[in-house]
C-alpha cells in the first residue's frame, strides 16, 4: 500500500475528523472552531474517513494538468521560432549598420 501524502489543509481536515470520530466529539464545535464548514460537510468528511481513510482527503484533481495546458512540444516550437526570428532581426540590423 502506498503512503498517502496530504497537503497542509488536507492534513488539518484529516486530523480534525479523525479526532472527532475517535473521541465521538461534537460536530458543531468542529465546524465553528476548526474547519469553518457546515455540519453537513462534516458528516460527508466523516463518511469519507470511514470508507477511504486518509486517501479520501486527497483532492481529486491532484496530478492532473489543466485542460487549457499547451503541450510541451508546441511550447518548444514557439520558443525556437521566436529565437530564430530574433536572430534574423539582429543579423538584418547589423547588416544595415555595416552598409552605412
């Protein structure tokens, strides 16, 4: 089984929910003091904790690239294009200066 790495806010939620489940704590106090979410959200997090454990607190989009991401090969082509354009402009400027 892989070790689950949580980010700071995910780890905070996990620890609070774990403590809440282990000690059968007060859900309203957890919402007001710690998490800042509703009792309904606390209930959903408790169900996630019981079903999936620590893995349930990892955000679903982690590791995915945005849909609008430009592929790396296209980025490289654009960079090469602009570098070649700049070098052409520089050579044309130097050739103009030499003619004068």
